[in-house]
């Protein structure tokens, strides 16, 4: 089951059906969320990606985002999109990610239109994109197919992912977004701040160095294991942690961001500790006692760091330009890992 990356991103988990409005919410008039002019870039800008290259002729004034992370990256460099993908699993229909909503309110900018996304990126609401009238569509961390990319490109220039769907590194999402908006200096400043935070966390936790882990989501008869291509686990290597070699040895994804590992093979998942993502505290606690999962040596030994509930999982899956400092997100995850490693 292929849901939006941040949820499995919730692979194997049944998502409750949510009644959706026929049209995206929010205003699309010219006064809504208009960005200021680019401060350091010159146009045109050419971005290469998996489907070729995109030329952005002039400073975008109405930006739409699709997928994950580019909304926050745009805001972090001073551009407030006029339309963004809804995040049903995280906050439900008609709501905004809390760190995104706070950013708009703090700046006094009208909230963007919500683009319907009931299938976690599998279906693109073209008519809603047309209604939003963007002059640039940012989707550097998304699941766009080439057909979807081609259709969206008839509406506005589209920046897709560099290599494969849902595998763009967290920092590359920020860099590509800033470059497309002509704000590379601002993007570099954002990255420098985050790099400093990661370096400080690594220095504060020397016990992380060389410790191996595997990130999982428990399903029915199998666990989803995140590969090194997935940014949510790759970013933790910045702290000195290492993705367990067994994760790659058991990988059947053919370059994907996760794969399914049957319960019968769990004993092969050798690692110092497990990082478990779950939809609720109850689900997280169940992992510790579920008989089938005791085949994982680290789980049997109680070496499990937990991150659960939709907002918290999303804040670190992977963290975005606005969610690194989110309360209960990365700082709490680092503390949880420290408790397990120690």
C-alpha cells in the first residue's frame, strides 16, 4: 500500500476515510500569500530533475507546492505558497500542519488553498491547481509520475525530484526550493542553521557514534523497513548513528524508500536498536510485547526508541525547514534515542 511518504509512510495501515470538500479551501486571489521579490538570484533559473529540466523564466509570484517539505522550505526563505497539498493523515481535512499555520499567522499572510490529496500523492487534483493559478509548482520531494509531471507542466513550470520518488534528501529539498525561487543565499542560511543544530546534538551525544539502528513501521504479517534512501532515517546519520548493514542486506525495494520484511525473517534484522514509528501510543507500546516482533533481537532486548502520533511522526519524517525545532519532534526523538543507547 503506497501512502504519502511521511506516513509510511503509513504502509500497511488502513486510513480512515475522510469526507472531503469538492474544492480546495483557502483564497486564490492575487493578494493571497504573494512572495516578495527574489533577493539574491537572477532569472532564468534552470533546475535539472528526474524528468528532464525546468526553466523558471522570472521571479515566481504564485507558488504552489506538492508532496512534502517544499512548503516549509519556501516559507523559510521568505516565500508563502498560495496552494499546498493537504495532509489528511497528519491533521485531517481542512487543517494545516501546525508549524505551517503558525508561520503564516506570524507573518500576517492569508493561509493557502488546500489541494485535495486523499491518496497520499497518488492522484493529482489538476483542476484545483488550475484554480490556484500558480506560476511555479514545487514538488522536489513527492511521488509524481512522469505523466503527472507532464500534465502539471501544462499549468506551470514544475520542479520534480532529482532521482526517485520520495527519496530526495531533506537538505536537497531545501536547496532545490531555494534555487528555484532565486533565494540560494537564504537557503544556505537555513541549511547552515540546521547543520549547526545537528552538529551540536552530535557533540552532546558522543554515545551515538557507531551505534546501528533500523527504522520500522509494524504492519500485519510484516514490518516496513526504511532504507538508507529514506531521508527520515538518513538524517540521523548526521548525529553519528549508522543504519544497520542488515537493512541494506535485506532490502527488496529496488531503490525505494522502504520494503516489507515478513515476520518469518525478522531474526535477520540485526541492529543495536530499533526506531519504531507508530500511529498512536497504544500501537507503539504494542510493538514492545507483540510475540512475533520478539524475533528482532533489539526488540526482545527492549532496545526500542519510539515516535508516535500523526503530527509527531510527520515532524520527523523527515523534519522540514520549519519542524526541526517542533516541540516533541526532533529534540524529543534525540532524547528517546539517547535513553535507549545509554
